[in-house]
């Protein structure tokens, strides 16, 4: 009896094991099991294929200009391309820039972006040491680029020519805050070729409209000092200037403070600075007649898109002008409401001549210091 009972128990165990084995096998080869496996593989592939893009700011955000425009480009990369992105503010201590470049290059970013001629040499060195990464310098006047670097610059002399024409038309107009004196202003961050490229274009554009125009020129020696920008601008406004071109980065925010205090006009740079300030201070914004824009955000998005598509030609520098839609002036609601329609028409005529290359604008990047000095002195008030 006991022996029969043992045999029955053993048979029951064998039947149970067989049933479990068959059930497991059926689940593994069934529809649900296959989909789960495919989902995991697809998710892994999607994660691996997702482009990782980092932006290194040689300074800090909040300038409503150069750096903020680059950050706007990174946001477009994130939204429109679905990339994983990160922005790193490296601050103003230049000794920390190169170590930061190298640290980031050691991480698993696919595309590393920064901008400015000031960082170009060390950024190039980082690119050369990391041939498996792709690098973008979104604004440099230095032509040399490693094989895995793509550089961009902009026709700042041409867009500044248009800004100068606008300023000259404004100062001799009947606008409520314009005075009878044909004197316009310029405040630059530093007396360097990159800033003087704006200056020379601005002067030549103003002279194109009025050969007798005078241009007050000041340099702050700093790109992150709004107090200095305001101080220099107040001096210019008090001397008879009624519109100042800001080419001073964060320092230029002080120009707008001075414009508001004196109820005078200003022209922004790099970004559409009037619209950026409109929500927080409409009174100040409405005095920023227009801005000379480098379309850095669009340029970054375009370059990263081509990297993603595998169509970007690396190891070169492209200069983006009016034809490439790399530069332009802000023709926003402020411009349309503050600047008279007949003057807008004249500005458009000048722009079309620039596009058609009927006007040649000198570029301070290829000039001797003495040549720039001579141009400044010729229009000194």
C-alpha cells in the first residue's frame, strides 16, 4: 500500500513539473513575451541613438544677447531634434575654461558647443585631443578648424552697416526723442577686432545716409559690467547723442538703463533685445528701436541638424550673412511703431543693396589698428 502511494506521488510531481515547463515555454514564445522583449530592445536603441548635446558658455547667461541667443539655440535643438541637452556656465574666470572643456570632452556627449574667438584656441586643442567627438564653435573669426570642428561667423560688418544707416536716419528725423544734432553713439565691450568689425560697419552705414554724421565711440573694457555701460552711455547722451548702438554683451544692459533715464534711443545687438525686455520693462524696450541680430540660435540648430543627418561638412568655417539668413535687423512691433514707415522703406532699400552686393562694407578684422583709429577720428564729434 505504501509502495503504491509513493509511486502515485512521484507521478503527480512529474506531471506538475511537465505542466509548468510547458506553460513557461508557451509564455516565452507567445505574443506578449515577444513584444516585451522588442520594447526593451527598442528603448535601448532609442536611448543609444539619442543625440547628446552640451553647450559651454564662457561667461554667464542673462545678457539678453550673445550667450542667451546660444542657449535659445540649444533649447531649439532639444525641442525640435529631441536631443538630450545641457548648458554649463563656465563663468568669467578664464583659467577654468580649458579644464572645463577637457572634463566635458571626457564625458559621453556627442556634440560639444561653445562660442567666441577668445575660446577658439583652447577649444580647438580640446577637439584635436578628442577626435571621436564633434565640436561646434558658433561664433569665431579664426578660420583654422580641426577635422572634427565646425566653425561659424557672421557678417557683422554688413548688419552693423544697416544699423548705422538706421541710426543716421533716426538722428536727423522728427522722432520725439531725437535732437537736431546729427551725432550717434557706439559703446563696445573692448577695443578689439571683433568689436571694431561692428564699429566700422556702423560708421560706414551712417555715412552712407549722411556723410557729415558724427559718431561718439566708447569702450567699457568689460562685457559683464552694466554699471560701466550706463556710465559711458549717460556721458554720450549728455553730450548730444540721441541713439547708441550696444555692442558690449552684458555691459550693454546698462545702455538701456541710461536710455530710459534720459529718454533717448538705443540699438540692440546679437538678439532682438527690445522684445526680450518688453515683458519686464516696456518703457525701456520701446526705446530700443531695433537690434543688429546674429541669428546664433538658428545657426546652432541648423548645424546640429546636419550633424544628426550626417550632412555637416566639418573642418571648416562658414560666414553667415544676409543671403544665408545669418544676420538681420529686428523688424518687430517696436520698430514698426516707433520708426516712421518712410524711414523703414529707406532701411529696406539699403538692405536690398547689401544683399545684392551693390554696397561693399569694409571689415575691421583685416585692418591695422591705425586704420581703425583713422576711421574713428574722422567721425569724432
